[in-house]
C-alpha cells in the first residue's frame, strides 16, 4: 500500500525542516489537503507560505531559515551574518540579506527583511552554506562579513565593524590573509589596513 499524501508531506518536512507551499503542492498535495493538515495539527505554518512540523524545535536562527527558504538566491549579510557568527552584541530585528543589483526586491512580509544590493565578487565571494532548521542558508563567512561591515560602516556604524573585527580576531575566526583578501574584494583595503594592523600590536 502506497504512502498517503499526509505521510509524504511529513516525511519531506522531517528531512528538510521547512517547506514552501509550492514544494508541498509539487508532492501532489492540494492546497485544500494542506489546510486540513493544518487544521488537524499535523503541520504548522510558521509564516505565510512556509510550513514545518509542530514538534520541530525552532532555534534562535528561525528567521534565517525562513529567509533562506523565501529568498534562496540571497545571502545573509552584515548585522545578521555577524549575529549568526556571534561577532556582535547587536540583535537585529530584521534579516539582512544581500541580493544581486539586477534582481527584483523580494516581497516578503515575515520575517522582515533588510535588502542590500551587492554586485560582482562582492556578492559571490566568501559565501558559506549552513543548514539552519534543516534549510540550506547562504551566509557570508566571518572575514567577508567584517569587510562588508567596514564597506557599509555608514549604514551600520563603524563601532559595529570594529567590534566584529576585534571579536573575530580574538576568537580566531579568520586569518590576516583572509581579512586582506576580502578587503580587496570590497575595495576598502586602505580603509581597513590601519585597523587590521592594530590587531597585532
């Protein structure tokens, strides 16, 4: 006897953590059946168009998982990436995501997004993939994030960039070579160099 549609959804959610509506529909499940699963408590809607299992434990990075699912081509950046890597005392209430200059701004209500437009190597270099709530989420590496923070210091504050630089160095989250590499990618080597040199004094 074949698996029921409910079993298919539950099995997929147990592997992937969070699914979008269209992913569930692609399993051959109607929206009406999905509503019945919600009503019976078999699935839980975490936000519009995103579903998980009721017993699924949501971490402090839940919003990153949701954003990664809703904006799969985006990269978690700046304050949200700092928070993910534990390099800041800031607690952003928005998910900061980088997208290509040429892409349309995604229409997402929840979680709230702060979109920053990157281009070229500044967008594609230093991207790591982490599984958050079972969802693959693209996040800039610690060194790339620090460089981005110096580039966007007028947006987030120089003190935030300095804190991240010092915390990352203290906890050995990156090397000097990595810092210079991403400073070059972001074209801010001359700005970062004095602060990098202070790390070894």
